[in-house]
C-alpha cells in the first residue's frame, strides 16, 4: 500500500479509510486511492460480504462517484466528509471560457509566451501546460501537433496523453466542444483561499519591512526582501493572516499552522431509483448530526452496533485486545475510572454513581431505631424501672428489721450506682459528639466504681467483723454506717480523680474510622484499648470483692448476705471475662462492640440488683411475717393444733447454743456445736459492729409428745 494511505479496520464491520497526510500527495496518489477502494468494494462483493461493512472515509473519498461506480450497493451507508465550501461563480465563468491551443497563430506575441489570449469571449489557455491533456481526456479527442511549436509543456512533459497507436482512432478536437453537467471541483475555493493567504502574507511583510524606504502608500520590493524572502520568514507572516475569503468564511491558522476545519458530512444512501450522497450534518468546532436523515441497512432501521465501538459501562475500564477492540473490566467497588485506569478512593470516600470521581462518605453510627440499639435500650429501661421500684420499697419500709439489718446506707449508695449503670446505656448508644464522648469516659468507670466500692465495703466489713470476733472481743474499727459511707466514697473519688485527669490530658473528640472499604464509622476519639484500660480500676475492685466473698464463704450459712455477695461477684467475673473476647474479636464491628459494652454494663447492674436486693424484696412484699422482731427469751406458750402440742421455751444447750435471729427468721450465726464462749464473742462482735441493740433471741419450738 502507498505510504500516504492508511487503513484501519475494526472488527464487526467498521472500516476507516483516510489519507494519512496531504503533504506531497500527488494526483496519481489520489487516483491510486480511488482504485484501491474500488478493489476493496469488489473484494467484499466477491466474498459475499457486501453490506456487512460500514465505510467511514475522509475527504479523499468525499462525494466522488468514481470509487462506487457499478458497485453502489456495496458502499451503501458509507459516511464521508468534505470541507465546507461555496462555489465561486467567477471561477466558473473563467473556466468555461477556456479553450485549448490548436492553432500555430495562437499564443504568439513575437516569441512564444505563456499568456492566455482573449478571442471573442474565449480565452486560449496558453499558460496551463496540462490543459491540453485534460481536454483530450474529457472530450475523448486528439489535438494534433502544432507546426513550428513543440508539443512539450514547460516542465518537459508531452502534452498529448493518447497513445500513438490510438490517435488515428479518435477524432480531432475542434476547440469548440462544450461542457455538460459541469460542477466546480470541491477544492477550488480552498486553492483560492491559499493564494489569497500567500498574498496577504507577502503584503504584510512588505508593509513591515519596506514602508520606511518609500513614500507612504507606495509598495515595492526593498533590499530587505530581495531577491526573495526565505520560506521560514514568510511562514511567520502566513500564520498571522486573518481575512475573510471569497466563500464568506474567515481564513486563519492555529498555532500548529493548520486552518480551522469546517466540514460537510454525507451518507451514501439508496434513494429508491438511484444512489446519492445525502448531507446529514456539519462540523465546525463541534459535531452536528441530523439523525433523522440517517438510513441504515439494519432490519429495524436502528443504528448499527459494533463490539469495538461500544463504550464500557460506568465502573469499567477498557482492556485493549488490539488497536481498536477491547473488553470491559470491572473496577473494584471502592475505585473510580480515570483515563481507563482504576483508581482507589482514599479512606472515607466512595466512588460517585458514574464512577468518575470520589465523594465523601457519610459516617455511620447507631440510631435509636436500629435493632442493635433497640434491644439494649429496652433492657436498660426495664432496669431503670426495677431500680426505682426497689428504691421505693426500701424507702417505704425504711424502719423494718430486714431493711435495717441489711445496712441501709450502703444499700442506697448501691442502688444509686445501679441506676447510674442503667442510665449509661443511652450514652453508650448515642451519636458520638464531644459531649457524649466526654460523659462516656467519665460515667462508664464512675457508675461501676460506685457499685463495686459499696460491695467491697460490705464484704470487707463482714470479713473484719467475723475475723475480729474469732480473735478477740475488741470491736473492729470503722464499721459504723458513717465510716462505711466515707470508705465507699473515698474509693469512688479515686476513680473520679483518675478520669478527670485523663479528660484534661486527652480532651474528648470524635473521629472517623474505616474498618472496611466504603465504610466510615463515627466514634469517640480514643482507641478501644484505651477505653478498656480506663476500666482497670473497676476490674481491680471486682477482684477484691471476689476475694473477700471467697474469704467469707465459711461464715455460718444462715448469715443473710455473705452467700449472695459471693454469687454476685462470681457472676460479675463471668460477664466481664466474656466481654473482653467478644469486644476485641468482632473485627472492629462498631455495632457489636457498642451493643456488647452497653449490655455488659446493664447485665452487671442486673446481677447486683437481682442477687442482693431481690431476696429482701421478696421477704418485705410476700413474707411480711418474717419482717418483725420476735418475742423475749424465757417465754413459753402452749397451743393445740390437731394432734400436736407446740411449746415455746428456753433453747436447749444441746440443740442450739446460740441463734440470734434477724427479722427474717434467718440466724445471724449458726455454728452448731461451737463452744458457748466463742459464739458469745461473735454475738458481741456483731452487736458492737452494728451499733444497734441486739435483737432478742428466737424462742425454740419443740413438739410435745402425743397423748
């Protein structure tokens, strides 16, 4: 193929054909192009593929009839372009008046000259050496050699084109032949514009270089431009021209030296009884197509589709198989498409809907209607109701023996801590803000420290009382209710001081974390590990409470709180031991972590409320006969009940040495066969520890033998 011709074939029937460059393209090259394209059309007919290709050609094809002659159906639907032009009437008048030189008297002015000669509104074309060749080809005649005039053109080529063997078969040209169906060549207006551009450039150069040496308005070649300007210098002026050509269009050049394009777009169509080029659109800085003018050979008349020309959907890039065919490859869900490349969005950003750029993610957080938040909130609400109910019962029966014997002051502190724990659930589940994050860091450790400080004070007091009672009769220090409150609040103050210092050093903030692609979570500005580390003090209190509960396990089993405190602390340890792997083993799932922490705090409060307060509430509400002081020692009573006689009398040394009873009927100590001195010592220790008068001993009930 000629080096100036480039073909580009896309699969599925689109055939692009264009001249690679118009530089140094001879008329023979254009003829070769037309011949080549005719052969391509003929090849599609020969292999029975005619009509399966859509031809897209440049202005080298344009609106010519020669490339498609006698094989029009194979080129149907072809898209071609032509530079937008307007026929020049003056050129038509000039060209139709031209005649070839067929006489030896024409074009002679002394010596032979190449100047047209005007005769009777006809011009003998003496200047164009190829006009004779054109005339012979067009009219299929021959012009005989003029005697005395060499039949050679100025460039050394022979004028005639008819071979000597055929010259005798053709009639002689008379010079009076007339053109029929004449149409102006499409490039004529552009040749005229090119000549004018050169003239404007030379004019501008002379004005700039030669005006000083001449009178104003007088133009002549000065020494600066003689003998002739250089091509590079003249090119500078050519690129600066800007004028309106004979077509009424502006003529100017861009920075690369190319003229601004204006094109007509045609489609070669079957118009029923003939084939012709139909104007379907224009190009002038932008494309304008009249789609209603397009006619395709598809069955339903729809636009033809090509696998190679179909664009990839949003989010896909093209994987080129060859020069113009590709397959579409899907980008990752967190990537957008830029220059046929998948680009990953930064953390916290997501691709837009058209996958052309990234947009900021809206951070997620638990909402009140989310099931992960709804269940802990309901659980917390039930706990608040239960705590308020318990506090109301304690206040209502404040002076009853069961309430007084349980250490009322610490019970109220413990109830306040339990209520605080339940109220922390909405704070943990709320949207993270500076206020909620600050209150979370302060309240989470504080509510637990109130509960476990009160329990620790209770267990420590019980341990010291019983250990002191066994070792001697000296009353243990700091066992009064006021002392217990001071100790409890001292322990809570340590947690409060530590949390306050932490808040001052590390101010509460919020941050966004990105556990997964396309996921942004709004959290408080501390790490999960730091939050758990802030609970170390409470874990220490839990361990101490558990230790003291274990140490007091051998206290007489009827002692009304030791075993309940022990069960409370064992359950609490199980809850917090389960919390750690669940919280850190969820792969940073904020829903699971937040819900787990809220439920853990609420469960801890429910365990304390259920184990320490429910037995007392049951006696106060459902067994009030146990919540009374019993009669004095030495009383005897007799009663008949069916067949048995019940006697109330002094307890026997052999059966029960010492059974000081609480209002519930449960003995404060039941030591079995313990010596009386040891039991009395314990009894005195309890009396001194409580600061209250010892309750009277319970009468021993004996059954009388049947009569």
